[in-house]
């Protein structure tokens, strides 16, 4: 099956079987390599991102354990996904991700590295490493409503899925002297930018992070300013 045919079918199914809304799509660059970095609640997350209304050239990193899952393995191949071995530093997947970005494509990544129980887990530095190596911006993405979504679909209920895209940001080149500290700083920055778009109960390990408090305050100030108060 051709990739665009798969997207058309999947877009139809998501429209019919779910109530999915995309917000902040103006933050997604319409061209050029870019990373969409999202929280990860469900196997539905990547298919939902795959049919975003702005870019149809998305690929993503998928744990290679799903090669044993026939439906997910088939979808990953058709969508030109990148298999990732999470048991080691997978330099092959790293190179493939950078190559996709070099081809001006969109790369979907879950910085947590695995599905969360509903609250954010600590982010891993791989997203920042890829972004700096490929010299591309990162768009933080917050997804809600996909957890338990398949069970609802199978019982003829439409899950309410919300996908929020935040402003893109660029990570500067990392210095050799403070590389680990800078990786930690920018990973926390990314995760807090995701957390601020999530309901409070989803924020997990970042709930009390001082950077999140700054982002919440800035968001509240923006709302008050736009309302003329």
C-alpha cells in the first residue's frame, strides 16, 4: 500500500471513530526538517500524529519489540518508520533519524522513551542529541485522550483526543565542556514545554519543576494581556 493511501484511510478512520482535535497547528513549520516531540500514552499516539493537518511527510522512531506485533509492524513499514532498539545506544536508528531530517522530513519522537502510565516520565536526552546534530527545531506536542482509546473504539465509543502543538524552539550547539549539564537542561526545557500544555494531573515528575512554573506564569500573563486585563 502506498504511504499516501494509508494516510487517507487512517485519516478517515480517526475522523469517524474518534473525536480528535488538533490545536496550535500554526506552530508546525510547513517545510524543512523538524522534530515533533510528544508525550506518550498509547499506541494511538503515532497514528494520530501521522495524520496531522499540516505535514504528510512524518516518520517516527518505533521500538523494535513491535516487529513481533503484526499490525504495528505492517503499519510501521508502510509509514516508513524507523526501528529503534531501546536496549542499547542504537546508532543505526540515530543515523536514520538524522538522515530523515536531512531530507527535510518530520520526525516524531517520544522523549520519555516508552509509554507512561498517564503522567510524564523523566525525559531522555536522545531528542536533544538528534535535534542538535541535525540542526532542526523541535515542536513540543501534548496529547490527551489516547490512553484507553482503543478500548473505547472497540466498544463503540469515540475517545476525545486532543493534540496541542507548542511554539517551535531551536537548541544551540552543545559545548564539549558542559555537554551533560546542557543535555539535562534542554531535555528538562523540552519536557516542561510539553507539560505546560497538559492538564495538571498529567505532569508527573515535572509537576514541581521551577521551569514549568515559569512557563505557566508566562502563559497566564499572556492570557490576561490578550483579554485586556
